[in-house]
C-alpha cells in the first residue's frame, strides 16, 4: 500500500501543491495522511481537488485570513477564522480515497490518528490549531491541537494504517525543525516502511513568511515545489 504523506508547515505547505502536481501521475495513492496544513492539503486532494483548484485555494486571501491576531488565554491567534475555514473545507470535499490526519490531545500530549469516517469539521480545525497560537479545539469533551507538535511528517501514522511505501512531501527539513522533532519525542516509522522523501532544495523563507500570507510567496513556493519534484520524479514508479 502506497501512502502520500504531507507535512506540517504553515503557509510553506503551499510548496506541497506544486510538488504534488508533478508527482501525482507517477504513482497510485492508496492512502493520504497529513499533519497540520498538510492535513488540509491532504483532505482536499483526497476529495478530488485538482492542482489548479488547490493552488487557487492557497491564493485566495481568505486563506491568509485564517491567521488573524487576537489575544486569548492560550495564545495570540483567533480561533474563529480557523474554524470557519475548516467548516468550508469539510463541506466542500469528501474523500474518495482513504484519508487520515493527526492531532495531539492536551494536556497529555497524546498522539491521535483520525480517519475520514470518524471526522467532522472540528478535527480539521484541531489538526491546524498550532499550540500557543490558536486555542485548542474541544471535541467530545477533550481538547486537541496541531498534530505536527509531535510529528510534523506523520510517516508513523501511515505505517500504522498499513502503508508499506510512502511518498513524503516534507517542507520542515531545516536543522531547527529536526531538533524540535527530537525534543518533542516525535515518533518515527519503522525500517520496513519504504520512504521516498521530497523536500525543498532551497530555503522557503523565514518564520514570518510561514504565518503572514502574501500572494507572491504562495506563487513562488508552488513553483518551487514543481521544480523540486521534477528533480526526483523519474525515480518514482507505480
């Protein structure tokens, strides 16, 4: 079973759109797994969204409006815009291939895999609820935040769901994010999972770029994703 695995990355995850547009004809996707913004990309892709449609979603200024300043008890970004976009995505797309996303339950920092048949819009909101920024999302009396907190690239989740091969799009490939993964006890997939990892060949930008939407950045990252994927496309087979 081959899984498409999409990493967290804030607005940098627009890079995944370009990479996927090149790679999607190279292999058959049996399962899609995403964390954080990669979860939103994965939900749309699983729902039949074309690369052009997904690019337009990213270029819509309302996407940047998700990260709207507003102080609250646990952070500085308002929850309402995040929830509104999650509802929109949930209503717009319905998975045509198996899909799952990851969340983290607080305060226990317990990892969870949520499969498409179990999901509602709150799970889409929770998967992008960056801790210390957005408020946690309450679901059935428990509170959940961004699954990227304990695994920005959820290869472990794909493996637990039966994948034997993963095509992994990872935008968080800098030394700092790798260190954070170790500090937070990020779970790794086993050696039996065959992984083809595609990452940006050039730095996408600073942290401010990852949270402050700008159409020019989105266009540049999508284009870079296409270029980077073309460098490895020939090595990926059905």
